């Protein structure tokens, strides 16, 4: 059987993180959303979204980018820089053509750039 390969990263909240003011947290969340939207518009990020209860997932094409390239980009995420979250990046194998991400699909995707877009 042939497989397509992807990387997914689980964004996990750090339990020892000390929350900032609501305004500062919202500012950082808006920067995080813009960061993800920019990765998507550059064709780096395939999909992303939050989990119920906190944290989230990011999804990348492992055939186009190495783990090191992805990690280097993720290290620029405002949530990781602030220490609010850490990420566990894993390689995922799915049967060939189970998931499809085309250029046309990328062009239609509209990732929110700030919380008011959600």
C-alpha cells in the first residue's frame, strides 16, 4: 500500500504559564491567527484549528517540507515564543489519496487573521 505523509503538530497549553491581561492575551491570539494565516497563504500550512478545551492542531505536507523546516517556522509562533504553549510535531501516514490538498483549495481557504474574523 502507498501512503501520503503529513506532519501534524499538537499545540498543548503549558500548565505553568502565567496568563497576561485579557487585552494582552487577545493581542497575542490575534498575532497567532495572523501567523497561521500567513503560513497558509504561503502554502506551508494545510490546515489548523483549536481543540475544545484548549490547544489546537496544525497540519503540514511532509512531502514538501522537512520536519526541521516546519519546526523552524513554528518556533516563530507567538504562543510558543510567549511560553503559553509547546508543540509536539509528529509524522503521519495515510493511505494514498485519502486526503487531498490542491492549489485550488489553497486559493479558496480563508484563514482568520484575528479573532474578529472568527
